[in-house]
C-alpha cells in the first residue's frame, strides 16, 4: 500500500506521483562530476528516467546518485523498491547503475560510505534532487548531510592541490626526519626523540595557544589574574601547548610553554623560532615538518604522523612498527595542537587564539612572525592596515563570540567548520571568550577559565608527566630495524638502473619498484589524490628518473 503521509507530512501527491517525479527529472539540469543527493526516495519514482538521462548525456562515469533516508520505517520501503529498479535497469542497459541507497544516518558514516563507494576527486559539487516530499520529515538532517558532503569534496580537492604544490617537499622532509633517527653525532646517538604516544600530562588542564588576534588580550588578562605574569612550567598547575607561530609572542612575555607543535614543512617557518635557541622546551613534530625546526629547541622531541596522502611506504613502516602515533591530517597547526592536547591527557582542554577571523590591523597576534614582518615594513607608503586580506575576493564580515564584527575568508571558515565537526562533541573542550569565531564548544570568560586551569593540585601535575625511563627512543627503535633504509636505497638504485638502461628491463619488476617507491611520483599533477599513473608511459618514467637522486641523498645523508 502506498504511503502518502508520515508524521503529519505529505510524502507523495495523490495524483500520479510517479509522473510528477519524472517531469521533475526531465526538467532538472544535469552536470558532469556531480553527486546528486536524493533525500527520501521512497518508491524510487523518477530514478529510472534519471539514470536514462545519465546514459544519454554520458554522465555515468563522472556523476552519481546517492539516495538517503533518515527514517527507519521509510527506509524499509525504499530498500526493496530501489533494489528492483536497479536490477531491471542494469539488465536492460548491461552496465552498473551509478546509484546507491546509503544505509547510514550519521554524517561521518555517510561521508565514509560515499568515499568508499565512489572514491575521491570524482565529484566537484553536491546537488540536491527532491523527488518526493519525504525530505520534509527531516529537513535539517538532509541540509547537514549536503553540507558535510560538500565539505568532504572541497577538502579532497584542496588536498590534491596541496599535494601538487607541496607533496615533494612533504616526502623529502619525511625521508630526512626518518633518516635522522639513524644518525649519530660525535659517535653518540641523539636519544632525545620519542613517539608522541608516550607524552602524558595525566589529569592536568591544558591551555592550547594559537596565534590568532585574540591571543594578546587573553594573555594580558590571564597574566593579571596570575599576579602580573604567567608562572613558569614548574610553578603553574596546568600545561601550555603552543603552536609554533605563537612562540615569539610567548618568549617576549617570558612565558615558557610545555610543548610547541611544529607542522609546517617550509623554510619560512623558521622565523617562528628566532630567539628560541637554547630554551629547554619540548616539541611535538610532524614527520613531514621541516627537519631544521626540530633542531632549534633543546627539549625532548615527540614525533607524530599525519598522512598527507596514501603511500605504500606508510604501510611498510607501519608493519615494522616504525610509524609514531597517527593523527588526522587537519591542515592547521592549531587544530593539530588541539588533537594532541586531547590525546596527551584526560584533563580539560582550553583553546585560546584559535580565531579563524581577523581585523583590519591584525591578521595574527602581535609579535607572531607574519604580524611582526608587517610592522617592520610599515612606512609612510605602507599602512599597518591589512586591507589586501580584509577585502580580497571571498572575504566577508562575520560575528565573533562577543557579537562584534570581524573579517574572515572561505579558508578560515573551512578550518572553523572542520574544528566543529571533529571536536565539538568533546565535553572536555572549552574556549575563551574573545574576538574569534564561535567554534561550537562551550565558551567561558577569562575568570572562569582561570579557575578551570588552577583547579588541579600541584602534586598531581608533578606526577602527570613522569620521566620516560624505560621507554625506547625513536633512535633506538629505528636502529633495531636498520635494514629499512638499506632496503629503500637498494630499491631506488635498482629502479635507477632500470630507467637508466644499466640493468636489463623487466616490466613486472619495474612496476613493482614504481609502486613500492610511490613517494617519487605521488605529487605529480596526474597522480595527486591517489590516482594511479600509467606506469609504462615514457614521459612518466622520465619524470620519475629525475626524482630518484634527491631521495638517494636523503636516505644516505639526512
């Protein structure tokens, strides 16, 4: 029996709903590389006609249809109806229909389902096609899924562009950092590097400091409440984890963080460590970060790993237990610092300076490298107002947690949305009221935050990060597996020999070596995003040959 209404909402017209759905499909403009979201498909009216249009307009390879149902009772109607439609259509056309009914209702599961079934970089946009009135039962749910899928697609393409621009550098830094674990200086191993999983702050509250414009005011107020200055690490009952770009500002204020998070792979980031040499501050370092950054601070080094793409070398290192703790590639050092703070203890975590917004005269906190450079360049011809950022294409006015007008842009907004998606459900996470955008977590004023930070007893703090006695350093772990780098060198030299004509060509062996050393070519524009290249193409092989020598030097002499 046909369902016409459900929970007080009309689902289908009483007058030939199938023909109405078909008319909608015939008049709906279709595009290539598009994921069509069909909420509450019910009996699948109009979907056969939509699939026929896909064939006629040659969209079967580039676009797809995702049917979604939020209500369990309605899903029970859709499942057999759509199965029958797909079976009949595929038998008639002798091809696989680009249509799926998603069995999930959570955002994360739906996004994973789409990625697993259709892959990444297949779609450029999401469009909603409402063929029934079923979407009216849960309109907010379908809007959220549309936004989540759109963000996933944007992130995939953004990651691919980043891979093209910086993938080679990520791989070079990765090889140099790993090779450095084998290196001995003056005959003595460094023995200062650990897997970040061994970093443990226990129940200590953690203050995460990013370099947004609100950081200055928050630190001023916190220092005032602390008696004029923020205490040294052994005197305060909380931990401070700082992003690298906030370090100059903190040292200028004589604030010593417990940990500095280093994510950046490019050399310009060294500006953040000016004046930091000799300070005994621990560092959390991504394996793809610039190796020189890790050599500035004199504290312990805690390495972590954020995969920037899928590479075969990651699997091999993981099998040998040579990869440190892995974190999601969030793209922002501030977000990574929050993830590390939540991972390194069970206490409350307070964010500060994670603004994702700016003002006319402050894009970052004072004394941060970029803000300091702008101030140094200020003269009668160049204003301190950052008008190029405030009014560039795409920038817009937003409202801060305090209700004041600030500026933001699409990139910052994406990071803010990603923060909310990843962290807002965590009840341990709080934010300080200020000029930044609302992050979707509880916001407290500085007096309440001061009370939260000082709630722990000093005795608990002293015991929370015990000495790492008995914990193997990364140097020790890698020396026990010294054959790894020898294997990489042998593979690259054999690949070089085949490509140079020094060794007899063996097509199967060549393919095996190319797939093993995918870090040589994963950043190529035709390969970025996990796409497999034409392994026998001459142009591709010439480009690979040019990539080998730098990696041989890195594996041999980090």
